[in-house]
């Protein structure tokens, strides 16, 4: 019902949104004398803010100078490669599947284009995936990761930004246990919630004060009829956006007030920066209910991975199996989403990984988004990651898989492997 109410409100506001946008265009037309008056600029600014706060935001484009190629595809994800195939080192950026699109990592991708062949996971909006494609939960996420590592290997480096830290670590640990030949050379975790018991944030505390039945009742809704995924149970994007904004309401109100002043003063450059950020920030996608709930329970409520209790399709996920894949963790000093200590915990959870294969960096002066984007990411964090990757590139020949353990018996895994490679 809530999803339908949201859709109805969008339809009701459409005429007002269109009228406000028309008035904005009228008041900014070069032939209109009001365009050059303070009152005209203020009225146009009011119309633009109203239009922007009442319109839906489509999935943004990467808009990078490199061409884009889809090299792997499944119903809930595709892998995009930037630029033509090359001999540069390969890095797969696993984007968070937590509401925003992969384009949020546009700056992350751009920082590695000069030195690496860059791939990124482009997760699907659950409301656009038909029910006939089946379910997608945290276990499927791990399956996807393994299939992607196989398809893009060998000599692959992986970067997991925020939420993917747990499934990426789980996938690598499972591959290590199999002595898989395509285990990544290195993995870098940026602000990932590996152990949310460390320095809990407001996000972690909220999950701890409620149980799974509460989240099912209040956060899960069926997709309306007009979408391809009609009937699928999801955690809607508009609810996630409400949560994002509620975490820092004063910051967003202040940002929009500043935009109004920039527009009223005729400062177009500053207003463009605001538009660019919020065009990305306000574009959100739905998550499947089973993935959202399993992630909440596994990562934020029961802390199964750091406790050694996480299981994947009946198999225990044991981080002590990690011996070959080098591990780097990066945290932000002011991160209020993934608290300090939550990511670096991965280093203690991998005791059989030698010390020379481990590295940690705490970036001073940045919050959560500064860990993977912005000036300090480009000038201070990126060079460290590149150095780490160079140091652990093709670190010795891969171990051949043992015949008794190399074949994955799970039919889902076999199907993913076959379909994933055919997508290239």
C-alpha cells in the first residue's frame, strides 16, 4: 500500500512539477526582462527548487571519456568495462548494493582509468527485474562475486566499496578453501562493515534495536503493476532515500538553501555543483526483500562473519582460509556510517594471511564518502591503493585446485559460471 501511495503522490504532483519547471524556463529566458532582476531570479530559484524536490530522478550515466562495454551479465547485475581491452592491470570495483546506483562511484572509476583496466558492478533496480528471474539474496550475491572473479581473472584486483566488504570477503574465503586458481591477487576494502560491533554508528544501532519481523512489516512492499518486476517484494528506493536524508536533515536543508541563494545571486557555477551532486544522490533503486533482510540479519544484527558463524549454501565461511589474496583496509577518520575499526577488523580475522600481505590506512579528515571519492581520495588514498596492488600483482604462480575440491557442486554456481561467461 505504501508503494502505491508513493506512486499516486508522484502522479498528483506531476502537473505542479511541470508548471514550476515551465515558470523557471520563462523567468530565465534571455528575452524576459525579469531574468535580470533580483525578484525574477528569486522566483526562478523557487520554481527550480520546487521542481527538483517533486520529480523522480532517473539512473544517471557515468559520462566518462572512456567507452563502456558489458563483459558479464546476470539478471541482477552486469559488469561494465571502461575502454578497450588492454594489458593494464585489471581492477574490479564492487559497488555497494545499498540504494544508490554504481554511478555514485564515478570518481572512483576515474581515479584508476590511467593505470588500470577498470571494471565495475552495475547492480539492477529490483523493481525492473521480472519475478521469473528468481530471487536475489546475500548468498546469490556471493555466487555472483565468485562468478565475476572467475570470468575476469586471472591476475585480478578487487575493490569493495562499503557494503560489499562482507560478500566479497566471503567469496574469496570460499575460493581460497577450494584452492581456486582464480583467487584475486588483492582485495581492498573501503569503509566496509566487516564487524559492526566496533564503534557502532547510528545505522548500526538502529538495526540492533529492531528484529527482522519489524523490518518485514515496515520496510518491505510489493512492486506496483506498472514495473517489470511487479509483485516482487522489495525495500523501495524512496524509503531508503528517506533514511539517507533523515540521517543528516540539517545538512540537506542547508545545501538547498545555499543553492537558492546561488541561483538568486546568479552564481551558476555553484548551483551546477549542487545539481550534479543531488542528481546522483536522489537517484535510488529498489533492493530485493530477501537480500535486504538477509544482509541486515547476517551483517548488522548477528555479526555472523566476524563470529565465524556465517554459512553459504551450507558451507562455513572461514576467513582463516585466506592465504594468497593480499588484503588492504581503508577507513575514514570521520566516517559516521561505517565506524572506525569495523573495516580494519578484517585484518585480525585473517590470521593465516601473512603480515606482508596486509595493510591498513586511516584517512584523516574524511567521512564515509571521502573514503572513495573527492580530493583526498584522489591525492592520498588512490596512490596507496595503486602501490598496494603493484606490490601484490601476480604474487607467485596460482595454486592448482585439488581435483576433489575444485568443482563447485552447487547447480546455481554452475549456471552462473556458464551464463556469466557467455555475457562477455
